[in-house]
C-alpha cells in the first residue's frame, strides 16, 4: 500500500511546506495519540528533538495534538534518537516521538515514532496512523485533556545508560579523542559521557544555533574531524550525525573508517568473547563485498537486506543476530538498543582501541574494500527505464562480466525519480566501465 506521509524513516520534509507544518504535526499527534490509547491506564508520550530551529514549532504542535486526545506529554529537549527510544521503554510510555531530519540540513525536519517497546513502528501501525491523520479524530472532554511537562534529568539518564554499555574493567584515560557532534542532538551528552569515562577530550560541532546542524560537520562531513585529529595529535575521532544514530570514525592519520569496518571490528571482538549471536552480522546490499569476504574468512556470515536500518533490525530480530548496520554508519547493537546508537557504537570501538594498545589505523582497518562506484541517473517522471529491453540486457551483461569477482546493484530511489547504479569489483577501471555502460543505457531509455 502506497504511503502518503510516512517514508522509510518516519515523516520528513522541508519545514513549513508539504507534510512538515505545524498543522500536520498537530494532526500526527492527534492521530498517533488516539491510535495508542489502549487500556485504562494514564497514557504518556515522550517527545525529544534535535537542535533545529523548527523543532520548537513542531514540538509545540505535537504537544497540542497529543494532549487534545488525552495523552500526557513528557518533553526531554535535545537528545539523540536512541535516547528517546530508551526513555520510551524505561518510562513505560505508550509512544515515543523524535523530531529530527537526521543528517539533513537545518531547513528539513521530521517526525519519528517509537512504540512502547522502543522499536520503530511497523508498516501496519504507520498505515493506521495515516488513515487517522486524514480522518476525524475524537477529542476528549475538557477534564481529560492531557498534561505536559519537561524533565530535567533526561540527559543524565541517557549518559548513565550509554556508559553502562562500556566494559566495566576499562577507562579511556590516556586516549585523546576528538568528538564531532554535528551541532546536533548529542552536543551535550556525547562529550559528557566520554569525559566521565576518562577521555582526553576535544569537542567540535557542539555550538548549535538552530541553523548550523550538519553544516560542514558531523558524520556526513568528516573533513573537519580529520583535520582536528591530525592537528591535535589525537588518537581517534568520532563523528555523529544530527540525531546521533549514526557513527563515522577517523583514525589518527585523519582517514575515514566507515560503517563496514566498524561492524567488522565489533563482530570480531564479540565473537572472540563468545558474545556474537547468529554467527555473523546483518548489513544492507550497499555494504562492500570486501566485508563479506573478510567475515567469511573468519567463519562468520553476512545477511544482506534492503537499504534502511529498519530492514536491518527486522532481519536481526527474526534471525537472532545482535550486530548489524549500514555502511553509512547506522550500527545497531541489539544487546543494548532498539535502534542505531552512534555513541554506544563509538564506545565499543573505543574499547577495542584501548584494549589493543595499538593505533586506531591498525585496530580498525579490518579489510581492504573492493573498488565500489555509485552513480545516480535521473529520469523523466512516468517513464520506466528499468523495464526497457536494452537496459535489462546491459545489466545482465554486466552481471555476467563481474560474476565471481564483483557485483552489480541497480535500485530506484524511493523518494525521487532517480535510478541508483552501483557496481564493485576487483578492478577499479572495470567497475567504472560497467557503471558507465549501465548509466548510458538508463539515460537512453529515460
């Protein structure tokens, strides 16, 4: 069933336009609140946000919507997305809401919803809420309107939780760490947690002004982090995105370590300690073939899913894995969290660097990735280039050419008229040729 409002990760868009207006946020609050009014207990929703200017507007509108249908509201202020998932569980709330557009620029915002178990909502739940958004939601009598309050210790609760995932026999004393919080949701909690664990800390991206989230900083722009690590002689740098559910690391030489290398590091460490469940990890179709070969050489498996951390988590839950994630840095450690948590993943990485007593460049470089190339090809709305015979033939020829030595992945974007063409193989020149031929075929058919 086609969705009108919900995308792959909640509702997202440019603020004060389309689906991301105060009016829509209020209707989402009314609809989600009405949907989760189950049982005779007093109902509660936890609402967090990142540091975008529009967060104030959307927060107020959501509060109005939830209270109008009888839900009490607890507001946390700026906190990472995984903190809201955790607090939804620990506070016995009926629903959790995170106001964030993740790694997008400040002008965008979004609404992510969590169920009482701390997990993102199912497709069925989202479809039911969509129907209520466009329908008539009954308002409660005046005496049953919900109450709203802010809690002052939410950040402390999350810091305590995050630190509890770090090995109790270790400290970060003597490790110089640069943390880049993208001027986002973790700008207070991440530096505080690392400092409390003993790190010699340098923090950047910790001065949000409502407009600078993800602007030249954070996991999608690691250049500033790399420069700071090298200039300060730091041992390692960690970068989070705007809502801190994503992690990218920079080694002492300023080189970026992506999610594939980080997952490989954690999986190997957990396997050594008998802690790894499922005999491997779960990643998406975008993860490098080098990761798959590396795991296989260690006797570990790799399950691939569609792009999106919700697909990774679904496979982890159904198949019994406790490590999974995406090349982009969404890393899910289900022993600790119900969603990706950049800070918790970073603490696992820092623990391994500390235990090894070796440079991050040695500890975290687990395999040599195969050359991988991704290009986007736009097509005219309404056309179906992937159904053209010439395109199918070109893709089939490319798959045959790389068989056993690489792979081809072609997928349409779910949000715009774009075909994503990816190939990887042992020879960079061959990969370039394969991608170019497929792109040319798609453009000719578009």
